[in-house]
């Protein structure tokens, strides 16, 4: 089944403790992206990647890092999480964003930073 | 489930009625539009898309209408069912900027 898999689904952590949210897709998509979703604000892009070893900042990149060492994986790293990073996070992938290609989203990761 | 529906406009319809969900987009250069459905506890799911060279596209029980003059997109759901209850949001993409911008969504509540 074609899908984007995120782990974990739920995570509660303390301020300052480094964490990684993993994302993997099995569709051989070039484009991958991370979004956060907050009530009333919609989906906001954190980082995206056009292909292996190519990453760039989205609209709200502060406090996050990403890497794209392999085509299928695009982990999101929070080096020193803070309470304002409490949110619902989605990973998404797409074939060629330059064309009319829709995203496939993962099921989400609910992160709470206390 | 995930509380993604807080503070969203809500549309309540009776089961079997037709639903119309609206979206205003901001960028006149946007050339590709998508409607997503997000159920509680799940990621957004693709429903239907439309390119800017079209003004209407139909799928199974869904129709998307695009009015470029007033920068307005709508999603029509025929014979709405309880399983259609979810948050619906639109996304727009500009050829120039190669990224999607998402609306905040409308919560559809289907009453049995």
C-alpha cells in the first residue's frame, strides 16, 4: 500500500530534550515536506526537500532541523524542544511538485512539550 | 481524536442534503488547487483537484468549482453522508513558487 509513515503517533517530552520524528514513504517520491497544524492556523510548512541531500526552509523553520540522506526518509529533528512547539505534525510527500501533483500525508504526530 | 477542528467555521447539514464548502484564495498566480478531507485522528486525504485552465471538475459525489475572477473555490458534496463529517480545506499552488498554501478549513457536521 502506498503510504507515508510517521512515528511516533504521540509523544510527550520535556523542554530541551532532543527528539526525532521519523517519516518514510514507499512511493519513490522526490518531494517531501513537514508541516505543523495548530488550531485556526491551518497547515504551515516547516521544511521541505526536493530530493536527496536537498532541503530548504519553509515558513516556520525556527527550532527544527531535517535531513534527507535517502529518498524514502525525511526525519524532523527538534534539538531543544520548547512548549511553543507543541503541535500536530504531518509529513507529506509528492511526485513532482513542479507539476500538478498532490501530497500524500502521513497520519500525524501529536507532540506535547512540557 | 486530534483537535484540529477548534475555532473553525462549521457547516451543519442534514444527511442526504447537498453540501457546499467555500474557499477564498489569495494569489492570482495560483494555478493548481486541491481539496483535502481530514477526519479526526487522521492525516489530510486528497479528495479532488483542479487546474486553473478549468472551471469545473467532477468526481464521485464531489464537484469542485473554480472562479478565477473572484479567486474563489468551492467543493460540492452530493447526498452528504455521516462519513463525510470531517474538516475540509483547500490548498493552492503557484507555478512561480512551487509550494502549497493551505486554508485553515471548514468543519462539516452531518446530522443523521
